C-alpha cells in the first residue's frame, strides 16, 4: 500500500511522498516510510545523499554481510536480494530471496550458512548466474532458485587411536565409561581432532552412553570439516559476466578452488590458521592474489602455484572484516580501528573508530569510479571511507550487522542493511549525490595545505649568507682539525671513552679542594645498550713520596647501562713545595685515567688524561 499524503502535513513532506509513489514502484517497493520513523528537518533531508526507501524493524532477518548477495537470478534485469538467514531463537536456518521489501521465496537449510556468492558457471545462453550457498560441509548451488548441485568437502582421515577404540566397542571389549575416559585423553593430547560422533558421545550423560554406543558402534568413523568462508575468482577473463571459480576456506586450515562446471578441486592451499575472510583479485588461469584473514590475527597472502602463504601481515588484534579497495587491503580490527595495507604487508594508514566495528563491505559507484569502505558500528552509524577520508555517515535506529551495496530491482545504487534486532533498512543513493571528503576527522588538517607568507629577505640576511659562503673553507678546515685531533686521541689513548664495543666504559675524574687534602671523584658509566658490567676492580697508582690515599684498591658495584656511578676517595699532599704529579687510575677492564693534582692559591689544577691502554 502507499502512504497517503494528508493536508495536515507540511508541503515538503507531501511532495516527498508523491515522488515516492511515482519512482519507487519500479523498484518493487510499495511501503514508503511514514515521516515519524525517521524524524528529520527539511534542511537535513535536502542535504542528505540518501533516500529512505524502506524500513521494517520486524523483518526478522538475522544475517551478516557474507550471506547477503544481490543478483539477477532469472536473467530478466530484476535484481533480487539473497539472504542466508541464521534463524535465531531455535528457528531453522533458511535461504530467503527478497524482491523489493517482500520475501519472494524461502527454503530451509540443514546447517547455519557461512557465506553466499553468485557466479557464472558456463558461457551458454541465456547468461543466468548461479547462486552458491555454503552451509556446514557442503556448498548448495541453485539455478533459477532451484537446487542444481551439491558439493561436499572431501572427508578427512580419522584419528587411528579413535578408530581403534570404536572397533573395540564394536566387539564389546570395552565398556562405555572406559571409552569416554580414553576419548577424553585423545581429545586433550592428539593433534588430529576427534570426529563428530566422538564429540557427541562425550557430551552425553552416563545413562545415555550405552544406548549411543549400541546405536553407532557399527558405523564407520567419519571426520568431516566445515566451510568457514567463501568467495569467487574469475577463471580466465576479467569481465563482469565471466566464468568464475568458487574459493572455499575450511575449518582444517585449507583453501580449495573449485572448477565451476565439474566442481572438482583445482587447487589446494594450506594456511597456519583457520580463514575467516577472503579477498581475491586476478584470474585463476593467468595470475591471482588471495588474501586470507585468519583467527590467529594474521592476514596471509597467496599467489598462483603457491601451496603456502608468501607474505604475512601481523595484526595487533583480531580481524572483524576485510575489504579490497583497488590494490589496497582494508581490514577492521576489534580494537575499533581500520587499517590499510599493501599486498606486501606495508601499512599505509590507520583510522580510529568511535565505536566497535560490527561489519564491513565495499561501496562501488562505477559511474564515478568510486570505491569506498563501509563500516557498520555498534553506535548505530555506518561510516563510508575513501582511503582514510570520511565521505559520509548514515545513522540508523539500531546497530547494523550486515551491509550490501549494489543494484537492487532496477536501481543501480542501493544500500541494504540489516540490524541487530532483525530489521531491514533500504536506502537509495541520489543520482545527484557526490561524495566529498569532509568532517575533518581523518587526514591532515586543512591548514597544512595553506602556503605561509614568508618575509622578504633583508640586507642583513643577504650579507650574512655571503659571509658564510666565503668562510666555508674555514669551516671545512675546523672539521678536519677536529677529526685529526680525535684520531690522535684514540691512537695515543687520551680519550675517556672506549673505542671498541668489547669494553663499553667511560671514565671521568674530578678533583675538589684547596689542599693539602683533596677529594677525588671518579665517574664511571657503562656505555653499552643492554649488557651490565660485573666484577670491576679499580686501583690508584701514584708517587707515595708526594701523595697518600686511605684506600688504593677497591671493588666497583654492578654497572647498569646508562647510569653514572660516582666513586669518591681523598688524596693528601705530603710535599710542602707545591710539587704535583700524576695519579693513575687503573681498572680490570683496561681503563686507565691520569689525574694531575697540585696545590696553589687559586685552588686545585686538574689535568685529566684518560684513555684505553692494554695494561691490566
């Protein structure tokens, strides 16, 4: 039904509803939203880039972005929405097909859906795409919304110890309680996981175990993996309607590429962890690149003819979404941030989100050559980014859990969202809408692009520049003399710093006092980065006829790198004639310092000559 305009409504609402009655029927949408569902002012409605086509908070659709697909399932140009519904609250999972806001068909699924994809299987006319839905260990293929083919993942070899235990139970050589204890031990220690039959047996009560063993002991053990993610890969052409292969990610850490006609495994690749998101570019017969975000928090890059990953991108948190924009990978993490990487793992940028990221998808406007990332946040916002620039913010009544953008009905640019409460929101991008970078929340500030007004060069500045240019040779000579003096100090052991990394010590001596008693302070420093020095011994070598020291030999505590350790002692001058001599400070790590102490009217005169020598 249509929403009938009332004379009590403002003029702009009457005109808007009349436009809906004219333009929305061709989309198949006949339930326009009453004005009170999305209260907005006339100015905000005019400035918005989106038209509110439909909102049903009771649509009872619970899914995520990987299970939403827009496709022309009958080849009549009418694009429909395919939904793999999870069926919460004990309901059975279902495959739903929507035309406009109404459900066109429903069919039950044996297990929870993991992903949905549309692809072309052959070149025959009419060119009608097939629908693939991954559920449990199988891929269900539909053509014209009718079951066409079912592909099951190959079975895995069972655990030999588990097989032996069930063989003993078949021959009644083991009781159910012992069987449970042995299976629990295998589950904790074995590398090969248990089968579904054994896992169900371990969940039973003691009273139910015997009946379960009698029922299943004659059956063979089967270990079956399940599909975690799915996408499509072009076979040999890059055209939009070219034949595509299915790429499956499984729970046993493998990637399978299926032939689109015979549904045989064309390639198998191994990963270090279970894949949860896939992005593919290229063609299978030519060259392709595959990015797999896994549960261990890493993104692995694979290429054609590679059985194992070629590159690895390590994330600081778990990924919640992966989108490829041109040649760049954009990944969302559970630390409320978007990260951009190249295919070789180089980080390009990072944008912090105001709330947790629930879902991500790609927004592609081919008429304008635009590719952007859509991120649904927990605060009810859908943010659209091109690179790290914020293009638009779509606010919704509830948190969005799945996103899909593309052709719906006969409208090219339609945004479809499902909410946490099971609602369905459909918005249409205006034909006149242009995404402009704004908001000022990302990227460099606008002031950075403004040119500064540089002052004019004064006469003093020009004269100083000419003087420095003419005196440049003097500066070079000063640097040369300094380099020669430093080299000479190293050769003659006059430097207080070690010249080699094997002996990372620095020694500095200070003499204080007017005499005849002086205070001698040694400053020791460990110049290494991480290696402490232990067991250092210090001794003083001096003329006993001129000086007297209370202690001429003592131990140095542990020297931590980077800290300055002062060591103090007293020196008494025995001569009354003011004769000075050199006091040598020796360390077990071959550090020797020479200090000249003299008594005069102006205070002590310190001549420190310290250097690295080869004596102990």
